[in-house]
């Protein structure tokens, strides 16, 4: 039967069930009985509530979206997954396949002519029932007071002017981020941990492909002036070739205005947050300006204006753990970066004693003083505001901002700069490759068709089978399939990836035979079936079937129609409480290498297999043991 889950990441496994009953002992084959006995010897008896699909059905109520495209993404992953996408008019309910084990909920993105707005739905909201996302509270038109001509002038006035060139920064508006931005920052550039030792990208250059934007989120932790800006140059990275463009002073200004003709009250604050009561709270960047009072006597002129540091507001109303955060939205003050196309571009933090650059070669010590974290559609940049050289420095998180695509603040999508790795003299691309020539990384936030296919990973699923020809080695690689649904074309492509046995085995979808698995993959050598793609990739995965879907078809409905017939044994996705002979896993899963038991390849698997109720065991499939799985 179909199951509609009132979705909860913490408890969704409780809701997954199926209508297949456990076979009585009298109709089980010898192989099945021996397999189940060997399973219990290794893993113990199966929890009667246990299922073997990491999939649930979730639904989100969307309100006041207007005519818009709604996209639902996973959160907290370095590569977000597109879970659903629909065109709506005002209100709608969107139902979709949800991978279990996502740690931080989902993001609901609205795109229309007004721009792009994100709303996050965290675990606690999901646990309370079918979640509702109301875009009225995130209106880009109603967030601020009416913009007078003076206010408009304030927005386009410089925060600083370069004495050398007269270059002026322009405030371009605000970029909305869900509350999980704090979690991502904490993961990307954690406090008091060396960015180099954490494996962050610290030795990099950026090359401009045209105008883009940065949204300031957090800073600064020092006590002296901290001027933040960008620079660009052509040719060699020498001081005489560099143009500096200052943007903001992260410590000395709560508001941005040009002169005394524009008052603080008429100018907009730097950052605005929405607390749990859906009220915007203005903020600044001064680490010492806290909700509980000023931490340093040097900044007493700031007191009494109810403008506090972004970090303090976060700590007061939110939590680094997005499942506990009371903060719903963050607005980052956004600046245009107008470095000439083709020039090298970077960012700097200038204090009284030094200027730190993202280009390590420009720093006095020639050491990295900045880190970058690559995500789909945006990039975190963290800057160091000092010169400390302790084992925990540089942590590169004294000032943090986000590179975002955009055009006049509406984020339609833009080619972001690519990153050059100075060590290899090659270009680091958003897909993780290094190439001699840059592959421009396409921004993923916005409706432009040019990046539609790269907007996110599809909601791919992997089926992994044991063939039960022996007592079982539990490597779950005797047959590996991937299922790639595409709701736009209303079908799913099925690929065969690996054959981990040599016995002739026949794959069926429903009652229709698709074929013998070795013939389907081409893993036949000298007329004999061979083990393929369970040590490393030798054969290309092959598309073997396209399945029609309708709007209500769920991934588990598709997966349960597959069966593998090996001699007298029939291997399918097991029912509730059965010993598993196949599992359904989110993503393009890295299956165990040949004869490597699944709990050796994935140490968290055994706990998940034993106890399906404990949400701490969900997501086991994201934590492989190094060198124990097959990576394509």
C-alpha cells in the first residue's frame, strides 16, 4: 500500500511499512533459511519494526507563494539534492520522496520575477507534523520601510572610498539565507581550528567572469578597525598591479551613509534577522556589541541603539544546531563586486597592522589567511583579521561572507568565478575536478535555463542486492542498480552498475524480464560471467530500462517491483521485520568492495540494521570506511 508520512526525520522509519508478509518457514528455500541463520549469527535478530528502505514520503504546505517555481532541497550537505520542483499559484501541497538520514531538514526555495527566497524547515518543525511554509513572512517587498529618495541614495552611497583610485563600494540590497547558514559557516570555517589542518581550500585564486555579489554575514572579532574589501589585478600579483576597493568597516559602522545629510535612522541597517516571532531584528558586525551588553569599553558609543552583533543575536534567538534554532531567516547586506572580466579577483581584511589577502602570495608571511568552502550555488569566504601563527591559526573565520550570483539583487543566476589551485597550476571546478583550462562554475540559485540542469543533484536512489547463492558474505554488491527519477519527463531511468557474482541471474520488473544481469552490464569474458565493478570500475554503468511514472508514484513503489531470480531464490526489497536481501539507499551510493561485509564498509550499518527506531543511526550510508567501497 502507499504510505503518506507525516514527515519526521527523527521518527520516519516508524511509518514505513509494506503489505508483503513474512514467508512461513515451510515455503522458504534452503538458501533463504541458511542466509537468515547466518545473518542472525552476524547481526542478531531483526527488529520486527525494521524496514530496509531509507525512503519516506513527505509533504510540505506552501502558502502565499504567488505565481512561482518552488524547489525543495536537502540541507546540510556539500551537494544539495533537488527533492521536488513544482510551479504553483499562491498555495499548494507538494509531496515528494524524502531520503532518511538528512541531518538538517530541508530548504524550500521560491523563484519568481521578484527574485529568490529561501525558507528552511528544520527537524523539529517536520516532527510536529506536515510543515507549512508561508512566504508572506519572507516578502522581499514588505521587509523594510518605504524607501525614500534619501534612503535610496544611502543604499548606493559608498561605505568607503579608495584614496588611491577613488573606487567606491555600492550596497546592492540584501540576500535572504535560511537559518542553517550558521550551521554551514560553523562547518566550513569552525572557530579555533586551523583551516589548513581542517583540509579547507586556503591556497586559491579567483578569476572574474563578470559582476557577482557578496553578502556579509558575520564579523569581526578584533578590537581595531577591520576594513573589508575586494581587489583585482591582471598579470603578476604585485602591489603595483593591484586595485583595492574597500567595502565596509566591520567594527566602526552599524549603518552605511555618506555624510551628515543622511541620518542613521534614514539609512537601512546592515543585516536583519527574523526571530521565531517573525520579526526582523537589525544587527551589526561588532563582536563586542551583544544583547547582554557591550563587552568592551572601547565601543560604548554604540550602546542604546538596539543594534547588536549578528553572532549575539544568533546566540540569543538561535542555535548553531539548526534543529534547535529559533531564527528563520537572515538578511545579509549585499555588495556588488565589479572586477573586470578576466582579471584575478580576491578579498582582503585590513587592520591597523596588516592587510590579509585571499591570494596567499600577497601576504607578508606568504601564508594563507583566508579559506573558501565550495557549495552548490554559493561559496563561503572566511578571512583572518590578525597575524597569529599558533597551531589553531589561521582559523579564517574572523569575518565571513558569501559569494552569491545575482543581477541587481534578484539572483537570476550568474557564472561565478572559478578557483585556481596554485600548487598544481590547474583549475578547481565546482564538480570537484581539476582541469588545465577552467570550467566556469555555474551558479545554481535562480530560474535561468542556462544552469537548469546543474541546479542540483537529482534525487537518485541505489538498490543493492545479495544473491544468496551461499550463506551470504553480506557485501550487497551482487547486483547494484541506480534509479534516476525525472518528474519533468515523468519517468525514471534504471542503470546497472555492478555484478558481484558469477551465477546467471535474471532481473525482472514486475512480471517482465529485463534480462540476465551479466549480459545487461556486459560483464562476460571468454563466454563466462565475471564479477564486475566490485573492486574498482572496469565497466561503464548502462541504462537498461526507462520506467513511466505518474505524479503519485513513489520511489519505494518502483523499487519493490524489482526482483532478482537466482536459481530457485527470489531476491526483492524485504518486508518489515524480514532479513534483508536487498536495500534501498539514497543517492549514488558507494557499495562495499568484493567480500567486504557491509558493516565493515559502513561501521554505522549494524546499529541501523538492529534498531530502526533510533534516528541517530539514520544516515549510516553517508559514512563509509576509507578504502572499503567502490568509487566511480
